[in-house]
């Protein structure tokens, strides 16, 4: 076993711990930015390629539809930073019981980060500098912990004598404060960069936004505010926004009605099942199961890529497979007509991206916006006075 005097002359466990404190602070900042991005639907400064949005919308960025990987990363960095702080202030840098848990977390985080980068470059084909920075930080943390764990293995819990903790006393609160201010600063910039004012629908086309006939809606028909979502059921951003707008309606059950309309991105790579999914949703609507099917189909982590997956979701909510096969083999009739109607109306309104939301308020101009802007207009902007609950 090394004597305590050796600690100051060779590899110092306090140095290992200080490096881990610094890496933990960097990780908190980066993961904090990514967490705020997911929580507020923002895009941080991302360079000319704009890969951050593509990565953020991919299913691998979510553990569940409600839990982003970024949240787990932030929790991990907070835990790693906290462990290093505890070791420092208790003068237990050589205590294996306080080193090995950090090593295990760093190992898991590093390998998962590398996997996400692999997916980013090979499948998504996009580069997110924030995600890459987080991965580099976690890999460096793992490498430092590897050397640190080897160092403390077999040593007793002995603090290096004569070492002051002035560095830690200054660094820990300063690092936490800088990380919080940094996240707030970047998020403020991201909000301004990503904020797009709602566009007034210039044509007098309320009947093309809310047509006559059967509608796939939640909320009262006489609600003062109607949110119409034009979406592709195989579009990753739509698969995130549809559950969110439905949750938003539950927040204002008397004030808001939500209508889902189809805008399948036909003949677009990766959207091969957009048409069949839309037809199946309208078939489900005739059976009173539109939302059961839609939320089931759009609630999976990965976008269904085969007709069998479309049918599996339909059978999962009790739809008749024989009837569905007949529709998909020869699309016509009510389901097909309603999808075609929605598609034509979207084109007429100049919609070219999914999801797009049109907000219709009583005696107000119709607004076309993304989800976050639509919510802001309702809760803080031009539609605020229409809220009755």
C-alpha cells in the first residue's frame, strides 16, 4: 500500500477528483441545455447544418415519449458532480466505495453516448454539436474514472495530508452558478432564434380549415378556440406533437377543441406508410376508435415501416383485419375521401411542413404556427382573452 506521503509526489487522487468535478460541471451545462431544449421545444444554436433538430426528433432521443435521454444525462452528470463534491469535502478521495459507483455510471454513460453518436452519424445522418460535446465529456469522465478506480483499488480510505480544499470551496459553487447561468443564457438565445411569430392565414378559408362532416376531435364543438393539426402519422416531429397538443387540450377542457387532419408526405423516403396509416386511422374513426388507433400507432418509439406494423396497431385496438385489408388493397370510399380532403385543404392553405397548427379563435384572425408558438398565442398572446378555464 502506498504511504500517504506518496500522494503528493506521484499521481494525486485529489487531482483525479478535481478533474472529475470540472468534467461534471461541463456535463451539467451541456445536458442542461439539451434538457431545456426538449422541455420547451427549442433549438439551441446549432451551426449551419441544423442537425440538432433532426437528432432531437429521432426516437432514440427519448426513453419514453415523456422522458428525453437528455433528462437522464442531466441527472447522471448531477450525480457524478455530487459524488466528486462529497469525496472532496469529506476528504475521502481514496475511498473505493465513493469511487466505484461513479466509475459504473461513467462506464454506462460513455457506452450509451457512443451508441447514440453511432445512430446520429449512420442512421439520422445529422451532427448535433451539443450531443457530441456531451458524448466527449462522458467518455473523458469514463477514462479518468478508469485510471482513478485503478489507483484506489486495494487502498484504504486515507485522505492525502496537507491538502487544502480551498479550490473545491471556490470551484463547486462557482461551477454550479456558471452552469445555471450558461443554460439560461443559451436557452434565451435559442428561444429567440427558434421563435417564429404565428402567421395570419390571409385567405378567407375557415371551411378549408374546419370542414363540414365528420371530424377527428377532442373537446367541445362550441369551444372558443380550435387547434387544427395537419400531420403525417409517420413524421417523427408529429409523433411527438400529437400527444402534446392533446394533453394541452386537457389543460383547458372548456376553452379548446383539437382537430387532427391528415397531411401524409407521400412519395417521401421514410414515409412509405404515411398513406396506409392515414387510411387506417379514418377506418378506425368509422368504428369510433380514431384516437385509440392514432395514439397507439404514433406512440411507439420507432416509426412503423411496414404494412404489417400498420395492421398490428389496428388489430391492437380491435379493428377487423378482413375489412381493413379490403380498404388497403383498394383505397376508396369514406376513409380515402377524408384523407384526400385533408391533403387538398393543406395544400390550399400553403402548408408544406408537418406538423403545422392552425389556431381558430372566435372573432380572431386564424393563425398558422408550430406547436409552441400556437400554445404561446393561446396562453400569452392574441387568443388569451378567449380562455374560459
